[in-house]
C-alpha cells in the first residue's frame, strides 16, 4: 500500500536493523486519515470473504481494528485483553503470548460472550514480527469454534518469522507494507 509505505519512509525511523519506530502515526499519535485508508484497503483485499467480527489485541491493534470495522459493515471489534481484569471470570478463552521484545510470557483473554461458533473472524494487528500475538489470537478463535477468515497486518517485518509461518499454515495473510530490510543508516527496503 503506497500511502503507508510513503508514511513509513517519511515519518518512520529504523532503530538499528530490527525495530521500526512509527510513533508519530501508528503507535502513539494516530493518523486517522491513514487508518481509514488502511481500513479501506483491508476491505478491498478481503472483499471476497465474509467477516462478522474483527479480533485484535491491546494496545496498538485496537485503533486500527476500530477504524477498519467501518469498512466491514461496522462489524463488532473484540480485543484480547492483557490485563487481569477478566481473570476471575470463568467464561473466558485464554491463550499465552511469548514476547521476544519483553522476553516474557503473558496471558490474553477474551470473554466467551463475544466470540462464538457462528462468527467469521478477521484478525487485525499493527505489527507482525515473530507472530506470537497473532498465534495467540488464532488459538482463541479455535477455542471459540469460530471460523478464522484471515489475518490483516499494517506492517510486517519480513525478516522475522511470523509472516512465513502464518502463510505456511495456510491462513490467508494480507500485510499492507512488508519491510524486508533495514539498515543502521536508516534505509528501509520494502518487498514489492
Ligand atoms: P510478536 O511475536 O507478537 O510478533 O511480537 P514481539 O514479541 O516481537 O513484539 C512485541 C511487541 O512489539 C508487539 O506489540 C509488536 O507488535 C511490537 N513490535 C514488534 N516489532 C516492532 C517494531 O519493529 N516496531 C514497532 N513499533 N513495534 C514492534 P504488543 O506487545 O502487542 O504491544 P502494544 O504496543 O500493541 O501494546
Ligand atoms: Na500490537
Ligand atoms: Na505494538
């Protein structure tokens, strides 16, 4: 998606070879016009697919998923919670995420009220790196008996394994920008 790639080139910063900072439009300050264009693009790419619910994860996935829902007939957006506020509730799906960045495992939770076997689910998130967050969301979809229709990602880091693994598992994955290489001097190379 050219608009997103240009935004990354103009306003993003490669922090070394591994981390792409996009705080000014995606992770801290939010560019809603860009989010609307991303939502439209997700809808275009998944237009042959029925979606009744979008599933994402705290924190940064929520805004992207919420705006994208406008282009999926205003379907509900459900997000995996990282905080323990649902812990006492027995009617939850839970799954574990290992964060390479934080080098620790945490639980995510979704109430059983908000995902059921009739749902056709699109997972949306801001970044795809090692794919552990998406994997945990897939696990929650599986527990619910809902059907996973695909995964939509704003920025995939093509040099980490998440994208490769999701595609290999047969799940449809659409990433709006795939960064294949970053260099210490700030150069960012996209996949075509
Ligand atoms: P993964 O296995 O789920 O792919 O992610 P990993 O543990 O490697 O990364 C942890 C968090 O950092 C995730 O956000 C992920 O989206 C984000 N992240 C990974 N690589 C980058 C990057 O290059 N740039 C930026 N800006 N973010 C990156 P999270 O834990 O879900 O946190 P939140 O920010 O959504 O709350
Ligand atoms: Na995220
Ligand atoms: Na993030």
